[in-house]
């Protein structure tokens, strides 16, 4: 049975600060990497899911007769067959394993099927007869607020609530529903175990929180559910919530055979959460010389049918809602709401993306009202070390907002178009030769918290073993950190190599046999699991050196050396037949809950900053946009793996560009209109412009190696920078993303002729 990607040895050639080859890189490029959809087991069955076609309806009856009569079908299960807790959820267990009495969004699971062939399973699911009494869905956030369908309201109050400067600008903004658009659909394999439990091999972001939820829903002790990470084809937040984990496990335990489930691309759009669509109303006021006096804001976040991470997304939108600026007076209200739209939860940027589009649009509007350069206005108000957030928290780490803006501003401008039609908007389609094409430049800067917040017990566990293999010292690192493409496997090996001076490092497959590493989200894994690996390595080193006479000793190059570099002993000889192993649970400094009335409190561990300058060409006649170049600057504290840092910045910027110009799940009256990559558009290599990147390494004294989370900040400020550039080219307000052609030009009306 091929079930998991084996533990891999990271190639020699680099500790912290270097860019060794990723062990999964060549395999992924050549197509040899085993993703979760490649799993296979002897005697395996295939599972599939029947989903509701309605966004809201009562279930008045289910007839399974025809499905069970189909040859090759081994199980058809409904809510009545859930053996344990009927609902699951990351923080609030409110999402049914299978809908029992009512469906609350289109695509909600109603029944599951196991059969000996995937097509047989699909045919059986189609034979299930479900009687629905269709109800009117609530799909508007304002209506949900009026109806009291509130998940969380977080007010932020700082300074004088009535303060207002002499120059005031207002704006109403909207952000569409973005999909994470990972390429590997939800998939996994559940194998029933002899002890009555289940072994689950799955692509996920958080092994232990999956384990806890699956065990509860199966009615099993937690140690009877063992989860191993399988190859993950992208995540970006969408794999934090459960998808097929409980369903495959139920079918496996019911049939006593392994069950594999792989979503189709269309099903994937219904099988995971999305970015919260948002409506945002802002008022900024300033003095005539451009000093911010006050910000008033109201943010509505549509969380869809179930809670997921809406409370935390609401908190991020609120606490980061004025941007990296010093504002003495803030009145902000953020609301997370339930509707009958698809559930929304974690996606790269996590609440900060929506807010940044609004507050950066406001900064451009305010600059115009003041007659100031938009970058100069931002620099005048940029926070620095020691600035106070609207929550009252002091920013005690580096806060180089002004410097990042200066870096992107001072980059040379891209050259003008040469006249080659491929350089104009519409490019290869030869839609223009420059007629109506205008160039624009826009800027934006964003702020993002790193790690979990508001007093959450955020920790990571690492087990490190130093031993002798084949006469040479070797290190085994074992954590539950989910490798979702960001390179955390490589980083763990780099840290072990740096701390223990050993080149041969193997990173074991992540599973629940070791303590939790937390989620691969919130830009936290290098910080948290990296911190745990470093602490475990140092514990191993200290135990090993205790075998030698006291002295100022360290490990380097497979040797025990003095502070001056003189060799004291060969490391393999000191280890001998007595390997050293340590397991360490590592935590960052504490955070605290926010005051529910005022939003005051030290809620966040660390802040990260990124700035973007976008240059665009806009065909004002056809509404087409070509992003000519993007310049970005980001402080990463310490580039643990410089090449991976650049990859994160490029990838995050691409997702921000996608939200600016093309990415949106079209939901009409609760019905998803474009659940495919034919109709849901994402940037291709032809859409991505050349990028210039400035990376600052301003060490955070509270973080391992001084590092700062990297993955999310580039997604936050890239969207408003692109839209600001289109505004500069067209003079249009452009208050909604994604920007569509009809927002830029008035499309002609056509009369149909019979």
C-alpha cells in the first residue's frame, strides 16, 4: 500500500541564511511527487458526496433504496449514521457532518457513498432521492446584520470619538469572494485499523485539530484516530477546515475497507471555505498639512453558513483596520455575519486584505483632497517602533513602513511600451496598437499580524534525535508541521544543521505521533515550528556537551570545537552508541484577549509590513488592464531561506493581483455560478509582470533568529496598489475588487435582431 510521502533527507549545502535545494522540488517539477490524490490501497473503495442544490431548504425525506440497489455499492450513509458528535468546527462546532433537518448553503453534504469504482459511487449518489422544502435564503450581509445573524462584533475605540479634522474624505468599498484556487483538490485515504480506530492519510494544514474533530465525530478516543500528512497541492487557508476527513473515515469504519475520496474541481469549490466578501465604509480626517486626525469605519464580513474562522478574521480586520499609520482617534466596528452563502474562513491575509483595500483607497482619496503626493502622505503618517496601535498595543519591534514606501517609490520606472502589440492590454489577442491606452502608477502598504492572537495558546512541538548512522553523525527531526508548499521541511533541516553542526538531516513525515505544531497558517510555521526545532536542537546539544569536561564548547562541521574553533572531539565519537533525543514544546510570548467593549489589548505577537508599487497600462476603450511591473519591499526580520522568501513574495503578490483584476466566486442568491477554472479566473504566467523585490532584515528581538512571518504581507498591499494604478490611469473611483472591464469603460448596448 502506497500511502505517504516518505521522510526525506535534505541535501547538504546550507543552514539558516542559505537556500538549499528543496527535497520536494525536483519531484514536483517532474511529476513524481506523491500527492494525497495519488494514494492507493489494496481492496480500496471509492467515496463520494451528495450535496444540496439549494442554499437553504428543509430536508423532508431521504430515500436511499435505488442507490443501495446499484451493484458495487457498499455503503450509503446519512446524518443518522454519524456515530459521534453531529457537528464539527475549528472553534465552534456548528457545521453538520451531514445535514439532518436543514441545508444552509448550496453544496452542503447530505449523504455519502462508498463503492468499488468512483463512477459507481457517483451514479449511486445521483440515485439518492432527497425531498426538500425550499426556503428563502439570507444572502445579503446587511440583511443578516438586521436579522441578528451575528458571529462577532468587535468595536475598536481609541481617543476622542467625536474628533474630526478639517479635511474629511468618505468611501464605500466592496471586496468580492476570492477562492484559494489550489491545484490539488481535497483528497485522502481512510484505512480501518484492527484496534477499531482509523488511520487517515490526508492533505491538511493542521493535523492535530483535524484529529480532535474527526475523533469527536466518530465517537472514538483521540488516540484511535491517527493522521499522517500526505502530499499537499496548495492550501492558502482552505485546508484548515475539515472536508472529506470524517466522511472517508465513516465509510471506512462502516465497510471495514480502505476508502479513498478525491473531489472533482467543481466539488472543491463547495468543499472548502473562501475569503470573506466584505463591505467597508470609511471616513478619514486630517489636518491641512496631512496629519491624520481620525478614522471612522464600519466593516461587514460575510462568513456564510457556518462559523469557521470568522471570529478571528473579524478581529484581524478590526485591529489592523486603519493600516500601518499613527491615528490618535479611532471609531471602528467590525461585524462577522452568518448568511446562506458558501462558508468563508481562512485565506492568505485573513481579514487584513479586505481592510487594506479600503484604507489604502482612502489614503489616495485623502492625498488628492489635500493636494499631496500619495506616498508623501503615507510617509508623514507611517508608524514607527514605539507607535501605538488602535488597540493600545505598542509596536515594540521594527516598523519600517516609511522606509518600505521609499524603497518602492525610488525604484526606476519601467520603460515605456515599444509599440509591440504584445505589450499592450489584450496582448496576444492584438486588440489594440496603443489607441486609448493610458499608463498609471499606484502605491499601497499593508500591515499583518504573525501567529495566533488574543490569548490563544499557540505552541509547536519538535522532537530531535542526534545519532550515529554509518559512522557519521545524523539528525532526525520530527514535527507535525504541515508542508503545504511553503518549504517548512527545508527550514527545519536548515535550523538543525545550524544548531547541531551536522550536515545529514532527515525530516520525518508529519503525523500525529508527535505533539502538535499548530496550523500552517498565520505566517507562523517558520516562527513557531522553527522556534521549537531550534529549542529542541539546543536541548540536544546541551545534553551532549554535558558528557564532556566543562568549557565553552559548540558543535560545528561534525566536531566539538572551542569558541576559537579548535577541535576538541569528533562528534560521532561523543555520541557513540548513546543517541540523544529531546522533545520540546515551544511558545511565543503571551498575547491577551481584547476588551469586548473597546477592542483594547495586546492581542498580537508580531507585526509584518510590505509595500507595493504597481505600474499598469489600461485600455480605456475596452476596459482591459496589463500590469507592466510591480515593485515591492518587505521586512522579513531574517531571511532563513532567501530563495523561499522571494518565492513567498512573488506568490503572494500574484494572489493579490488576482483579487484586483479577475478572481471572484460569483454567488447570486446563494448559488455559485462559476465553480470551475474555466470561469473562475486566476493569473497565469502571462498575467504576471516583472517584479523587483527589496528584502529588509530588521531583526525582531523576540523571534527566533529575529525572523518575521513572510507569507501573507505581499498579498495584502498588492491588491490596492494595482487598483490605485488603474485609478491613476483612468481617474475613476473604482471602489470594488476585482475591477472588471465594465468598471473601466461604458460597454456599448447591443440590440438583438431576429
